[in-house]
C-alpha cells in the first residue's frame, strides 16, 4: 500500500508541474477514483506501475489518459445560465451591433458551454448573430475536444435544455444520442490547450471569456497566473465569466466586478 501511495504522489506531482492541476490531500481519493479507469485501460497493476509509465516519458498515450481523467468535469447544456444571461444583458448593445463577436470558452470540456452560449445568443438576437459569432473552446483533454468537435451528445447532457430548444437545435442520431445543428456548430471551433501554459498564443483579443469550474483545480499561484493571462487577452471593455462557486476577487485581478461571477476589463 505504501508503494501504491508513493505512485499516487508521483502522479499528483506530475499533474501539478505539467498541468497546474492541484489535488491536495483531501482530494487524494477523488484522484485515485479518476485514475482507476486509466489503470484498467492500460492493464496496469497499481498506481506505482502507472507512475513508472509516466516517469519513463515514452508513453504519450498514458500521459494524455492521465490528463484527461484528472480533468473530468460534470458538464451539461444550460449549466449556470444565469451567468451567461447577466453577460448578455450587460453587453446587449455591443452584442447587437458588433461586426464580430469573439468568445473564448476556456476549459470547454465536451463543448456544452460553448454551444449553450451560441444557442442563447441565437435565441436572443436571432440566427443572424451566428454569422458574426466566433466561439473558441479549448481544453487540455484531447478526447473531450474531439467530442466537442463531433457535436454529438447523450440525452443526459441535454436534461436541463428546454424541450423546444432540443427540438429546434438537435437531431436524434442513435439511441439517446443527439447531434447539434450545423448552424450552431459552424460558429464554434475547438482546440487542445493547456490553460496554465502562459502567455496564450492568441493574436486577437476576445470580447468575452468563460473560465468556469476549472480554477479550483489550480493552486493559488496558478490561479493568479491564469486570471492575469486571461486579462491580457480580453479587449478593452470585454468580459470574464466565472462559475457561481468561483470568485477571482481574492486573486489581485485587474478585472472590475460587475455582478456575481461577471467581471469587466475597464481601462481608464
């Protein structure tokens, strides 16, 4: 058991150094549960065997599987929409008139968040806004980025979606599977990216950034670094949306609080 615990510590340290993901002692069992499927997938005996694979540096599949398992987040359509509604209400004038609306969904998981915002904007301003809308979703996990690009979701991910919107924007494509409409998919792009690898490689700034349900995986230093790096990629007057359970006010951020979970880059 001691050897197994040592292996778990090796993986924890690697996740912190490589990905900025923090799993303190009270989250050890959570990490162990998430890594159990990695052990099964690669027919490994215990955490020490997994750590040996990791330290060898020769098995990128194992590394990607660990990152993917550690970053699993319960995600679904129309999650915490009150934050997006506040953003839409606050930025209504700009959203209605801008020639281009650039949004970044950081830690996008399988794309539920990005697609949700696109649907909400289409419902509020009409489908023509989708021609002016560009949403970039990024995530450290390659498999979930592939799922986001595919645009096919299990019915349980749509459980909070109003039935009329499911009918309008989704097509059944198998048992309990639904594909999102092309008009929504066309304005969303997904890429793999490590959020703690700063500075970010974007040439253009964003009008809005969604960074939700991810910062609590980071230690304080990486939280500060991430929020500051996001600030540099938000245009003047642009917005940051966080989750209802995360606040960046104690991170020394330059963002100005507008409402709970909504911040603005106000430059005087």
